[in-house]
C-alpha cells in the first residue's frame, strides 16, 4: 500500500502542492478558459464551486476521513455499508475516473498540436506514455514529487500568459463583466454547478487518496484549507484568459482560447514555457487520477476477487503480486483513458458528465454515511442509492443534472427505512 499512499508520510506543503496540481488540470485551464470565452467572468464558478467543496472538506470531513485508517474511497464506503456497497462504489469510480484521465490526455494533445501541428493522436499517445511510465515506476511518491515541481511551472506559465494578454488588450475586456450571475449563468445554473462540481471535490476519490497519504489528520485538514484559498485568485485569472481571447480571436472555438493566446501573443521561447506549464498541469491531474483508479482497480476490485479465490496466502508473495498487479493496472487504466480520449468532443461537457454520474451515485450515501447510525441507514439502502442515482445520471443527467442526486437520496432513505413502515 506504500506504493499507493506514499507510506502515509506526507506533510502539509507536499499535500497542498499535490492538491493544487491535481486540480489545475484540463478542466481548470483549457476548459475554464473556454467558459470564460463563452460565458465571461461567471465561468469562474467552475473552480469556485470546487473551492466551496474543498472548504467543506477541510472544515468538516478531512480529519474524520484520515482518522478512519482507510486507503481508498470505496473502502470508506465499505466501512459504512459493507462489501456490496464497496463493490458498487468501486465500479462507479473506476469507470468515471477513466473519463477524467481521458480529458487530461486530449487537452495535452491539443496543446502540442497547437505548438507543433501534425497528428493530435500521436501527441496524445506520447503524453499518455510519459505519465503512465513514471506513475507505474514510482507510485504515489513519484506523483507527489512531480506535482510539486509541476505546480511551480503551472502557476508561472499562467501568470506569464495573463500578463502578456493584459498588456496587449488592457483592462477593457474585463470591465463591465457580470458576476456572480449573468445571462449565460443564472442563479439555478450556479447552484447546479456548485452541487455537481463542488461535490466532486468534496467526495472525489483523488482528493481522498491525497488525504489518506497525509502524515496526520490535522495535516490533511490544513492542506485542504490552504488549497481552497490558493484556488480563489486562480479561478479569476484563468477565466480572464478566456475573456481576453474572445476579444482578440472572436471566431475561434472556446476551448482554443488558451492555445490561441499562446501562439498569437508569445515568442517561440515563451510559448514553449507556457506549453510546458499547461502540459505539467494536465499530467499532474492525470497522474493523480491514474493513481486513484489504479488503487481502486488493484485493491477494491482485483484484490477482493483474488482474496475470495484463495483460502491461504503468503504475505510476502501477496505483496509482490499486488505490486505487479498495481503496475499492470496503471498501464490498463492509462490505455483505456487514451482510447476513450479519441471520442471526447468537449472537455467541460465530458468532465461534467463524468462528475454528474459519479456524484449522483455517491454524494448522498458518502455524506450520510458519517451519520448512518443516527439516520438508520442500511447496506441495502446504500446499494440502491448508488445504483439508482448513477443510472439516473447516465440516462438523464445531461438534461437534469441534479435528478440523480434526488433519486439517490430518496432510495437511500426509503429502502433503509422501509422496515419501519407499518404493514
């Protein structure tokens, strides 16, 4: 498990760095700049929603999560509701998070394509190979070490691009921007984004895997809080890039906002630096998501199947076998994400679908799980909630993003309490 959780030895600064680097991925660079291009300053609600989720995570849950001694989010679900619910959560997370990794891959391909031209599939394959190989080799420790370095590159590149765009067009495009609401982002759309995106941060398996790597419960709490504070100015900075790009390049697609600023405003040397910054952002998110999926595939799915198939085992042989299985899982998850990346048309839309399916099935059961005894919740109720909420989101989530959560909550309490009803 040290391969997956870095020996549970990471301090506050290391955790804050990997939190930030994980969050600053495709959705919060290419995607959120695209929201700024199409919706103005209210596009910043994507990351601000995540900030709200991180603040709640820090203030109310981080210490409790770290103190459970669990290693993965499905294990936490299992500690609440038993093995059947744990298995359901594992499948839902593994499927959703392959999609999240795929978003980072296609964004990496887009950046390299903007700089060099050629075949975007080739660039996606190269990007995938890089983070898959170093993740398979070093596990969580290699991810945390690279994240700290990548975070410095990310922030430097974003600041350089913002300053160059601001120097070119001035503050004019930013004046008169509507916030917190606009014609494109009304009150109910903001609430929907806070619930869906904020929930993905509040119960995200990548966020929990970082918390489980913490040296202490207090360190987990402080690092989540510091991350939330850091994200607030970055939300407005990145959205502003999209606003500047719309002023300069009104005919492009929204998700070409950042690549267009790079190629249009920067010298070749600086363009290379910013491209490296964005690639660092995508790989930081991809490697943590890949490590999260790998841990769940190895321990919560494959490990459970292997445990049931074998009555006796040698601890040393098991450890060696699971290490090999972990590295195979890294490659399988990375290859699956690369395959899926070819079919993703839009970063924000694809990620919102993944988040909607994930949170619809798991948000209510996880949050309620901390109070399951007081609420009288059962394993069967949780199983119905995960399956029903996730299925509803798959079928109707694009039209009704909050319906899955409502169905999940109704099933969790109705099935759990049905024995209380008089016959």
